[in-house]
């Protein structure tokens, strides 16, 4: 779950994860495209995968 200091809403995080999963692109590529820190995007994907196993 994102902290209260998060710049990105849960909706934006979910859209980003969905885009990565549907497009088959690497999280690092998507992060660069969207101007989001790579670690943030990777963390979103990791959290999604853990919660949806």
C-alpha cells in the first residue's frame, strides 16, 4: 500500500501495472516513458504480483 507521501494515486499505480502486464514491456521502459522513477514502478509491479498470486 502506498504511503501517505505517495505522489501517485492507487489508480495511477494500477494503470501502470496493467499497462506493463498487457503490453509485455519492461517496467524500466515504462518508467522511462512515463517519467516515473524506475524503483517506484518496479515496486508497484512487485506488490501487485504478491497480492494477486
